[in-house]
C-alpha cells in the first residue's frame, strides 16, 4: 500500500496571512516539490483570482507539460458554469479540483439551493470539463461538519455523483474541528459505504490535530493526504508535509513516494520565499531538532549513541549538533572541538567549559564558529589564524542614491581594494567583497539568513546582535557579532565567516 501525497502549499498555503509568492517563486517551489521531493500532486492556485495568478499558473503548466508532469498539477475551480473551466484551460492545466458543498448548511445558507440543484450545477461543470479531456476531483467543502450535522446529505451527495467522471472525492476538515477518533469514524463510514470511490483527506490544524487526523484517516482506508510545506495555511495552517510523511512511514509502516532527504531543503526554500520562519522546534525541519543541549546526552552519544532515535538527521540530509551553553558540559564541547579538528587536554577543556558556562549564565548565544575565539581568549592560543584582516571600509548612504561601499582588506598578507553599490549599506559591502573574491578566484558562501535582534535579557547598552547563516558547498554554519551599529555587527560577523572558511575549509 502506498499513500498518495498532494501538496497544496501554492494554493492553500498561500492563504496564510501575509504570504504571497511571486510567479518565479511559485515555479521554483513547484519544480522542487515534483522533481526533488517527489510529491504525487501539487495544487498551485485557485481559478479566477487575478491575471497575475493566471500567468503564474501558465509558467508552471508550460514547464510541467514539457517534462511530463502536467497531470500532476491541479487548480481549484468553482461551480460557476464555464468560467472556472475556461480560466483553467487558459492557464494550460488539465486537472480541476472542483469546490463543492459538503454540508447541507453550506448549500442552503451560502448557496441558497437544494442538494438537487447543487448536484445539477456540478454535473454541468463536469460535462463541460470532460469535453476537453480534463480530470475532475471534487472537494466536499465543510465535509467534517456535514458528517456531524447532516450525514444523510453527504451520503446523498456522493450517491448522486458516484457515476460521474470524477477521479477523486476529497474530504476536507475545513474548519479543523475533528479529532482522530471522529476522523476515523467519519472516514470509515464514507469508505465502507462507497468502496469503489477514491478518497483524499484534507486536514486543518486549528486544534493542533491535523497530522494525527491524517494518520487516523489513513487507518480508516483513505488513500490520499493533503499537506503544506511548514504547515502553511489559513488560521492555524494545514498538515505539515515533512512531519506528516515521517509519521506515515514510521508509525503506520506505510510507504509514500516522498524523498525524505529533500524535506529540509524544501522547508528552507519555502521559509525564504514566504517570509514565515520555521519554528526551531518543528519536528524534522526545525533548526534545533537535531541539536543535543544536555551534556548528559552528549556523553551518552559518545558512549554508544544512547540518545539516538529513528529520526536520524542524516535521513533528512542534516547533521547532529551539540549546543554550547551553560548546560552543555564537557562532552558537548569536546564534540564541537572535534568537528573543528581542535584537540585539548583535560585541564584546558575544563577552562573552556567554565568560560562557556559563564557566557551561558549571561544569556549569550554561542555558536560553533565562536568556539575558536573562546579557546584563543581563554588559553591564549592562536587557534583561529586571522588570515583575512579588515584594513578599512567606507560606506556612504545619501538620499536619492544607492548606498556605496569602499573596501580594503588583507588576504594572506596581500592587500585588495574594491568599490560597489547595493540595495543597502551591508549589501554594498558584500558586493565589494564579492568583487575581490571573484578577482582572486575564491568562492564566497551563500548568505541564506540574516537576523538582527536585541540579545536575550534586553540589558545590552544599546547593543544589537546580528546572526548570519551561510551555506558553503552544502554545509550550513552561522556567525554572529555584537555592536551598537547593525551594519558594523554584520561586517564583524562576515569577517568571522571569512576566517572560518580560510581555517576550516579546503580551497
């Protein structure tokens, strides 16, 4: 048995407050979901939203058609005669997810129609779409409340349409009101009554039960599940793709076609495009979920991987990390030092541990990349050789003009200078730096995230903390700095990055 995964990040996920993808972003997400993550289907838009949305869908369908993915690209349509179908055809799509009413209340109150009238309207849309060889799936909007308040309506609806040219009937918990027991009960009733039909389940997370409800639906006989990357969606969002898939694999022992190694990458891509930060503790894809903090845990891992479970980071293209702070202990510090290729005797390790505990008590955030500096400070050793030195820089920002940076640095004793403009002061600095590195044929890492905060506790003497995330040849790392000026802090963090590269990456 294989469960089909339909991802609706580009349609339902875009209903997250404040989230809107550009056509280029939509295309890149669609490509990654289908080619790399290998979801079975994607829902990319709602019909008749805007001309911009039309062009966005056209770009996706043109790409999908050339590469044999067109039957896996779906668009939400409405029971509006020919209008939605014509729009979807114009967009180049051939799969319609028709939004119908799955509860008597929605039909009578919102549409002010009878079931018979609604079914007649639906059949007209199906007949029209079938003329063009289009595939039709049916959403039963508000199905969960329909099963609670008017199950006779739901069964009559399905009975009236079961002989039509419909590929899938999709059962949404539109308002996220279900729990696992109720989900299993309702799904089983529908599946057992209509065994010849194919059903999907579409969960919402209002009670935090979306993923649990998906598992219950599968156990009841549902063959398809709808998800969104990072759990995006209206209100509390939808069932999160990575966590849902991993639970299907590990707790139900059922296969999907999903490539687990790409789940973190698609999460990061959608995070970047949406602007919605992934919670650090979100299972599988969160920033901290493969980070051991307790020194006891690090010690146990050293002695036999005692704190490992089936969710190994390598499974998702990630690595296990050991946090540095007041609870980390010597075992965690030793793990991080080993990663950097630094060996210390027992006495030196004790001193470093005391220093890190002291910094942790002051609420300082400590990264792996800070460790060489701490070692040098405490032991007086030049663990991290300063191969790149900032000689001078000048940044100008004038009204009506792009910010400009003049930069002078030493790399292995050689002086280099460059000037550049940018979208902001730091961007201008980075553009000047990029010119230098291009000239000397050295690769700079990709800046993947940039966070400016007041350090924890708030008592900072007007200092701000800038944390920059970098990706170099597939390896992700962070550098940070404190300074009253945000741009200066970013530049200091960047110099740390350059020296980290020179010391710990082969060129």
